[in-house]
């Protein structure tokens, strides 16, 4: 994991990516008790699919192992989610929290943006972890974010509403 | 934990059980991120080892 972060910082220095933030299961681990997580979801700030291809080209040219969408960095399967797929991801990266992991600088999604991105994917494991993350969330801020990024296709606010109902 | 061994009332048992589990969760939640990563990586290695034929 730390090696992956060091590699990402190196890539950021070369300009292949502008910025990145840890999301998914590892971000949930930042806020909660340790939860088994197999891969590292990295949200990357990029505006075009050409930049996304350049990132994969960077790894290919350096003989990194690529399996499906995962790039093996120091034994850790890393999945890159580009910000151009959603304005929510773009904002989540820009507002991510700066952290240090064993001296290595990095960024992690804030708990409110993490919940919002989990509501986008809403896999069974996301449904399980969201109630625990809500304990640490600023609810007015979360509702404001969900209000701005919800639409008919991805009704984030309604999805959260259903989770909250199930907890009662 | 020891306390649980002596409880005979089911309702009381689950109450104490939940309180202890919550306390443990809080304790783990407050660990430094680097320590949590170490724990997750140990869990991950053990699971992957188990999956290998």
C-alpha cells in the first residue's frame, strides 16, 4: 500500500496525473476499524480519456503487471477511477483530506465524499459500511453534496434515504 | 469478556456483548492509519494464502 502511494506521488511529480485521492475500502479503513480490503481504489484528477490512456501507458512502459482494470503496484492491485466520469469525483479529489502514511504524503476522500462515492457504486459491501461511516459524517454537508449530485439515473439522496430507513 | 461467561440472562448477555463490541470497534477505529493498513494487509495475505490450492 505504502509503495503504491509512493509510486502515485512519483507519477504526480512527472505530471502524468494532476492529483489523486484514496477512495473505496482503504478510505473506509481510514475512518473505521480495519476491514478486509483486496484492492486500492484511487480517484485521479483528469479531464480527458487521453490522460487516462497516458496513465496506463506509463505503467505498461515500465513493465507493471496489468490485470483487467487493475495495475499491480508492489503486490497491491490498484484501480484508477478518473474524475471525468463524474463531477462528484472531481470535487471529491479537490476537497480530499491531506494525510501522511508513515511519512508519505497522500490524500484521502473526506467521509462525506466517501459516502457519496459509495452511494454511486452501491455494492452490497458499500451498503454494509455506509451506516458506520454516517456516524462520523457531517449530515448537513452530506445532504448538500448529495442534493447537488443526485439525478434521475443516480438518485444518491434517495439511496441514502433507503439506507437510513432500513436502520430504523 | 470474562463478564459474559457469567451472564445467564439472554437479554443482559446481548447488551453486554454489544457494549464490548462497540468499545473494541472504537479502540480499533482510533488506531493510526498506518497500523490499520498493517492489519488489513495481514488479513489480506491470510485470505489469499487460504484461497491458493
